[in-house]
C-alpha cells in the first residue's frame, strides 16, 4: 500500500501541468456583497458611483461580471467631479472586461439639464459613454417628448437616434 501511495504522489511535470489546467478551467470565484456602494475611478477621477442592495461577482476563465439587485442608483460624473447623469433600475449586470453595464426593469436616466429617458432595458458602454436599447424608449426634454424603439445616444442625452419614432415637438 505504501508503494501505491508513493507512486500516486509522484506526478510528472506534464501530468502536474494537465492537473493544474483542469483545475483552473473549473475554478470559479464568487464574492457576495450587501448594501453595495461601488465607485469606479479612472486616472484618479471618480467616474461612477453605484448603489444597490446586493451584488454577486463571478470570476471564471470565460466570465467576469457583477450582478446587482436593486433598487439601483448610478451617478455618472463629469471631468470636474460633478454629477451629470443619474440612472435608476431594478437590477444590473456589470461586465468587467468590456466595461459595460446592462440595466433591467424600470430603467430611468435623468440628466442635470432636465432630460429624461425611460425604458425596460438599457446597455451602457462606459468607455465611449454611449447608451442603447433595442426596446421601447421614451425621451422627455424641456421642449419635446419622443417615444420609439431602437435607441442609441450619449449618456447626457444631448445626442441620440431612435429608429422607429413616435412623438410630438413644440415649436416656439
């Protein structure tokens, strides 16, 4: 019996490498957090502050994401450190590698210059500060209200395109 244990205990370098690769493929790291208060900074400047009730972060070889339950509030800061946009939703997914937020359920975006967006889903590409949704969306500004599907625009809602629009514009 000792000989068997001894033989099993000695793996070749190739076998050790294969075992380590197999373990790495199957390893998953999960972190849970309650009362989430997450800040994302870039070059020492605060870019985003996210508040939520619960988050689970999953790290695997093929997936690095954080799933957040709400209500969720996201503050988006400009280069001077002032909040320029606030977003709200029921839940969200943050894809770490791509720097993409996906917001789900009762999504609302409010800007400092009184522009508003409402939808059930919104994807936000943090790197280029663009938001989009293939779903129905309502945009309200101080001068008009537009609804439709297939929205793409900036996070401050100053530039946007809606594929299939319906709405009214007030001309002074």
